[in-house]
C-alpha cells in the first residue's frame, strides 16, 4: 500500500506541473492578445543613443566621444501628428496653439531631425515686395552721398563783392545708385530701389532766393565771370553784401561767411523680382559751407 501511495503522490505532482504550465502559457497568450501599445505620435528623442550625440554606447559610428556635439537646429513646418502632439503638450495654452496652427500656421524647432514636442512659434508672414522696398529705401536714405561741391573761388576763400560765385559738382557724382533688399527667409523675392539725381539747387545764404541749377552745373571756365554767369549751364550768384571789411575785420551784425548750401534731390523708384514696381518719396542730400564776401581796396591816384 505504501508503494501505491507514493505512486499517487507522484501522479498528482506531475498533473499539477502540467496544469501550471498550461495556465502560464494561456495567460501569456491572453496578455499578448489583449494588451495595446500606442505608437508615438512624433519622433521624440531625449538624447539617449541619438546618432552623433557623443553618448557612450550610442550608435554614433565610433566617433570621438569627448568632442562636444553641436546640434543643427532649424524652424520647419510640422506634420499633422506633430501639431497634435504640440497641442497636447501645451497645457493651458493648447487652444492658442490650435488657433495659431489653423491660421496663420505654426513652425516647430527641430534639432538634428528631432522635435521635442513643445518648442513652436507662429509661422512668420511672408514678406511683401512693398516691405522690402521700404527696407531698401531706409538703406538708400542712409547711404546716398551728400554732394562734393566745387566753388569759385575755392571754399574757404573770400569772394569779391559784385563778382559772381560759381558752384558745381563733378559729373561722376551725377548717376543712379541702387540698393537691393532680399527676403531673409529665402523665398527668392528681392527688391531693388534706384535713386536718380534729378535737380540741384544753390542757396546763397545772404537772403537771396534759392537758384535751381541745370544738372550738376558746369564748372567756371576762367572766362568773363559775368558772361559765364548768364549761361544757363552754369550755376552762379553775385553777392553784394560783404561779411568782411577790407582789413579782414568782421562786419557788425553779419556772420563771418554767408551760410550757403548746395542740395541734390534724388527721385526714387523700385522694382521687385516678381514684377511689382513703385515709387517712393524723393530724397535730398545737402552740403553746407560758409561763403565769406569782402571788397577789393581801390587805390586812387591823382
């Protein structure tokens, strides 16, 4: 009977092991069939083993792990899944992200091809030709040169009362100048603003009216001053009020030299690479100089 009892115990133990194995296998199969793992919506990498990040054990091709990695980061348009992930991660700002993504759109910050799911900005509005023209106009205003004026007599030397004074600028200053502004976002749109010298004006500074000159005016040719002053190609003025006495002392109530000025006015237009055109306000650049005027001492003999 003892042998029979041992046999029974062995059979029960074997049956128990079989049942346990079957139950375990069934549980594993059931767990595998009912569990669900949601795939990630976006490519999110926190740096663990990201190629090129220099982490020990990372699949970076055996590079120098001691060399610091400088990520390449850019703003780019997101996919639909990346937009949804950004909205979920925005917390209380989710509605703002949703509205901005709808219009005008958003951009996400991607470093080494990886998006953190959180860093975004409102999509910049495309620049217009008119805006680029305005930028070119600002540069143009700053960089157009003031006229380099020649005078007879030379600047700083006193003129003689009742003898014409001539002013002009060299012809190489009388030509168009261009300034170009391009879309910094790389759309290819560019605008070129062109400034063309249109008029030159001479203000003597002694209270006389400003005189309009023809182009850059013609230089004095050492001929008869009165005859050349009457030539429309020249720009001249005859001072009658002196600022210095014959003995070089000042005249009470008058400056040492009349505050003269020559001004050049430029017309401005622009053209864009997309064919748009326009005009902008003219720009005037002026050069001021003092014009002393004196008299010639007459020697009377008898």
